[in-house]
């Protein structure tokens, strides 16, 4: 249901001589933050404001504005600068006394929380930090402070080494292609793991945690290996919780067939592993995803070891379905099956959907927006089932109709889906997936496999990322597959026949 992209900070390293830019964790290293920041004179690139250790300054920045702060360092001293974001996602640029850029960085924490960097002075002089919004639309407040400026200690050498490892890992991460395989991702993750070990030695748990997150975003199976989970070896490795071996073996056999189908069709063969997990092991790798919700991480499809999630979905839908709707579902094609049984199969088959996300990523397609990513994965899912397991394709449509009938959605438009994606109520998310699957089936009926070739032409693999509006995406699709415009319009008009709000 969800694809969780690589945890990819926007960091650009600009010059040789950088001792390391780092991503700040929740507990920054250095002097504790004093309370009560004072409002600084409005800083500009031409009129920098001087920082003093332990004296935070409040500021605002918007659009094309840049604020500049300056502080002195002697040779072989170190400094630690922290910017607390308060509603604006900022980029920090560190400059040497001669004006040479040492680092430009923005960690992946959004517009709240700290951005930070340690630096070591190769020569005495005034060092500068420039603060600007990440996007021209960005605007908001922040607090900047010089948390430390002092002679270097042996521990600082470790800090700078850890920073350097993170910087190297980030640079290598940016060079990974969409086709990067398991071994390439694990090699880059090793940089972050080495940094994590150094931060742990220093007793700096926050930095260690963030370095670990960067590592596991590239190699999520490292957590499962560290936990000692059993593994079924092969091209598609299956990690499973104890007691789930039978399901892991059966499901891996299913998904290997799906992978063979997709690879032959699309001409690529990404490394894909499975994780079949109980609730406790699920928390190790996906603590923010409700247990049982199928999703994909980097090269990994995560699925539940029990049917609790599908049974919970059945209970949710039962509150919104009329008796006639439930009876119709149980009597539909491949009839004689309860809603619970249908949803068990439906959530199993969402594993092919999650594989579809990994194939999309490997193709390097350029769709703009979450909804088209989900539609692509549903199209692959439906095409595979319709061609190889037609009874399961029928079941997929019945289950999709159940979600459309059993949920009264709070959100219905494609623009809403893109906007609320990660905060979507579970029932409403299922309603959208039902809509995407039914549209995929309608398009497949006329386009068959040719739709994906047209999609690749409209959103070329490897093309620079484009920030298209929802309407612009729909217009591109309408140009080669008529009907998307009418479908998108109909989605935005909720039906009175749907079930209770979820």
C-alpha cells in the first residue's frame, strides 16, 4: 500500500577540505541551548550578524532572502553551529574566511527541528554561516546559535570522522542510480553504520540514531539480520519471524513468480527481498506503519505473518456495507467466499503491488505525485493477476468495490490524495486504492501491457524531476489514454451511498 522512499537528505558537498557536514539528531552535541533567544538585527549577505557562544539569536527568512552569521576561530579550533527551524526548511552554507564554500546542507527533517554542523578551522579568521529557505516558497522563523567554539579535543576528531563518513555516504547515496542493487546499497549503508558506531562510542545517542536511520533506509534488512531473524536464501531472500516459516516459503514462491513476470515484461531485474513479520519484529523495521499494512522499503517488501490486519479491515468494512452489498460480494465471481476470506487474499496480493513500487523505482520513472505512483503499482498488480491468476483478479475487483462501498471518505480527489498521503485515515486510503485498482482494470481492458510503454514515454525514465500539478499529470495521461480526465472528475464527487466516515 505504501512505498517509503530512500531516506535521502538534500545535501550538497561543495569543496575539498570539508571535514564533514553532518545531520543533527534530536540531542545536539555541544553546549546546552540557552533559553530566551534575542531578536538579532536582520542579517543579510552584505551585513552579517556576529554570533557568540551560548547566545542564540532569533531570525526570519523567506523566498530569495539569505541571512549571514559570522564568528571567529583560531587555527585548530572547532565550532558547532545549530539552527532550530520553526516553520521553515532552511539550507545552511558554511564559508571559510576567504569566502570558499565548505558545505551546503539541509537535513531531511522538514521545517521543524535542528540543522547543525561541526567544523574545524584550518586557519584563523572569521567563518560564516548563511541561512536561506530550501524553496522560494519557504518562509518562517528560526533560532541560530554558536553552540561551541573552542580548542579541539580528541573526541572532536571522532566527531569529525563520523561527520566525514556521513558526508561520504551522502555523496555516494546521491550517485546511486535507480537500478542500484542490494550490494551497492549495502556498501553505502556501511558508511552510515561506521558513523553510527563512532557516535555510539562518544555516547551521543541522537546522532547515532540518525546515522542508523540513514543506513537502514538503504539496507533495511540490516535490522532483521542484527535481530537474528531466520532467512530463506536465494535470489529473493525471505526474512521471517519465528513460527512464520511456512507462510514465508509459500509467499516467496508466489512472489518469485510475480517477479519473473514483471522482469520479463519490463526488462529489468531489481533485487527484491521479503520480510514476513509478527508484530514485535514489525516494530523493529516499521514502527510508524500499523501492523499488517503491506509496504515497501529499499529493496524489501514487508508483509504480516498473521491475518490480523485483513480481519480488522473486514470488521471496518462490515460497519459500512449494507446486507445487500455484503451478499453481492460473497456471491460474486469466485463466489461462496466470505468478506474475510476475500480480504485475506486481497492483502496477500498487495505484495505484488508493493513489488510494483520497487519496479517503478528501478525504472526511474518520473511521475509526479503519490497517486500516479500508486496507480502504477496497481496496474502491474492487476495485469499480473489478470494474465496469470484471473480468479484472483476477479477477487481483487470485488475487494476494491468493497472498499469503495464500505467507506465514506473524507477525501476523494487526486489532489487530496497527494496532499494528505502520509496522514490519510486507513479506511480512506483503502477507498483510494479501490478506486485506483478499478481504474487500472478499466484501462487494462483496452490498453493491456501497452499502457506502461506509453506511460514511460509521457514520464521518461531518468528525466529531471518535475513538479507537475495533479491536473497536469491527468492531462498527460488523458493525451494518450482518454478517460482519465472524466475519472478524476468523478472521484472528486463523493457518493452518498458510501458507508460511515473513516
